[in-house]
C-alpha cells in the first residue's frame, strides 16, 4: 500500500498580474456589497487571503483600488458603446441605435451586477480627487453618447449634451430598478429604455 503524504498542499504563488486581478475582483465584490465607505483595505486583504501590505503594494490606497475597479468597468462599457456607434454611422434608424445601446448596456448588468454597481456607485463619501476622476470618466462616455445621438437630435450643442446626460440617467435608474426587480425579462427593460429615449428625441 502506498503511504499518502501528510504534507499540507502548497499555496499557489500568483504572478503579479494575476494577483492584481484577484485583488480587483475581491475589492469589486466588496464595494458592490457594502459600498465604498463600508470597505477597508484590511477587508480586501482578509477576503483575498493576503496580508494588508500586499494590497498596498498593488494599490496604494482604497481610493486607488476603487478607481482601478471603476476604470475596468468603464472600459468594458466604453468598448460596448462601439456597437451602437457603428450602427449610427451606418445610417440605422434611431430605434435601432437606441435599442442596440440598451441591449449592450443591460447585458453588462445582467452578466456582472457587481461591476455595474461599482461603476454607478452613489457614495457621497468619496474624496474630492476620486469623485473628480469618476466624473471625468463619465463625462467622456456621455460625450460619446452625444455624438452618437446628434444625427437624431435637432438640438444645439448644449441641449444635445444635456440630452446625453438624460440618456445616461435613464440607463442608470432603469438598471437600479431592474436590480430590485430581477424577474423582469431583459428584453422588456431594453424596450422601456428605447421607448423613453426615442420618445424624448421625437418630441423635443
């Protein structure tokens, strides 16, 4: 009979890149569950199974790790926007463009609600610098929305930008409603999004 080893299994040593990704995943889940103010660097370290200095090596402050989570989520959203942008540039109708935009937006929420919640974090306890950086990221996305909808919106530049902010707000608030009502089919949520926005474009 072969004697089984009683030595404890070796812990897998992650590469720096893999460890950084793991810490982002852990932080993202904690921020989504508890909000920004409810998470400490010690919480992130404990949940990830590493020491607190290890977290600081990868992300010097809680602001920095939250910003890294938000940047990752924003990059995913910005990549998805390319799809309805291409439709608009190809001359598709306003209904087609807005429906596609809603489809890709709510697909992110459906696939990963935690990432979506971090992206649309409502915390009022963010530092001034962190809040400004998050605003700047959001403003860049909204500028793309304004360019995408401008062919369908006979507005001046200021009003078109204001309408792009309204479009962003519709998506965010519908998303929060859907999280509270998860039994509603995604197609129905996308339909609400399309109808709210296209009605506004046609009646303004």
